[in-house]
């Protein structure tokens, strides 16, 4: 595993006047662990999408190991990203519960 580093990385969406993430500056060491927590709209997913190459880094840089991957297409970054909707299992403790059962948890 290699370290991951954001150096003042920002993506700006087309037509926007301000960046979606403003100068993310963070390093996750080899073997390290980081948790992004916050309410909807705080650009947690946008930051991860920048790392995976699914969002363009318009300023700053994203490194995987010693390699600047800011301009590397996602398929060539050797990084995978998976989203999973798991709130029902976490809240209620079972995969068989349906959404209407959440009120009973």
C-alpha cells in the first residue's frame, strides 16, 4: 500500500465560480486510516472522487505514493472506489429489514 497525499487540491465544476472543495491538504500515511464524516453536501464524496480520478483536480495536486496522479485518467491510477448503501444494516443490524421497518428500530 502507498501513502495518499492531497496538496491544496481543489476541483471546480464547470460554470462554478468557487471550488467544490477548497484546497484540501491532507496526507494518509502507508497503513494509515482516515474517516470522512459530515452531513450531506460537505463534499466527502467529491474528495474521494478526486482521488479516484472521477473529478478533475483543477488546482493543487493529488499523489499516490510519490506519483502525482492529478492528470492521470482514472483507469490508470490503480485505485478503486465503491459506494454502498448500508444505512439500514448499520441502524437496524440486519440485511433482511425493509425500509418501512426502520421506524421500529
